[in-house]
C-alpha cells in the first residue's frame, strides 16, 4: 500500500510538468453549503390530534478547487463534510471525503480522465449485533475518450471500490467496467449506447459478503433542432 501511495503522489507531482511550458492560470475555488430538515406526524398519547415533530436535519459543506494547467490538462480537488441527524430513529452519521481527479487531452482523438476518492463514514449507533458500522471507502476510476471518427466516440472505463468496514464480516470490493458508444447521426440527432458490468465479492478471510454480478445496458436517442 505504501508503494502504491508513493506512485500516486509522484504522478500528481509530475502532471503539472507534463502540461508543458504554457502559462498556468490561477486556481478557481467553489464553496457550496446544502442543508435540509424533515418532520413526521406522530400520535400523541394525551391528545387526540396528531402532532408534527422534527425528525431529521442534514448539513453538507463542499469545497472544489479547479486548476487549469494548460489547454490539455486540468485538475480538480473535491472535499466535503456532511452530517445527518435523526431525532426519532437511529442512524445518525457523519462523513468526510477527498476526491482528486484530472482530465488530460493526449491528442486530437484521445483523452484520459482518472480520479481517486477516500471517504470516511462514522455512525453514532451500533448495528443490531452491537458492532460498529463505521467504514472507510476507497475508489479508483480511469476512463478514456477515443474519437474513432468525426461523428463517432468511444468511452471505456474501469472502476474499483474497496469498502473497509470496522466489522470485518462486511468488508467487500466491487469492480465495474463499461463502455459507451456515441454517434452523431446528423441534423441534430444523437444515438448513445451504454453497457456496464459490476462484480462484488468479499475482501479478506473474515468477510461474509456474498458474491454478486450485475450488468446493465441502455440506449439513448436525442434530437436538438437547434443544431
């Protein structure tokens, strides 16, 4: 794991150098807050009418830092902290994540995008067996955009997610791969086909997670009369 982290840090340091000697723009900052509250009707014991009481509230703060190193290379860093409180039922939790990514145009017909995400989630209550529900989730994703023809684009991707629960019986890994093919048919028409396959299986000798395989596909046809 230490070797892998060292390679990732080296890649992050070398990306700006690969961008060339073009003038670097100043980073752009985005800060966003989201909040919400919920309520439920409950039956009062001493009065006939039902009462409405607060049931939950949610707060989330997100910071995004975007840096355009050149016309070909851009990086983003997303970080967020969120808190969800339940008043009437258990389940309150807090999470924090870091999500760096980059988009790199390697030529007129090829672009590469990759991202990493580390997410830490803490639950205030234990599960029904009295065990912790806390987890650390690690994600890595890589995708390419290949322009096969002027009106035909191919986008394959590969993604791995590792859910490291404090309860070792729930530790799991999920691998997903897929591809989309987009064709511009002319006169504003666009046809896109997508396929995605995902495989989940246990991670570690103590894991009791059952294996699962899913695959899905779809077609999308759109028409923009303005083109």
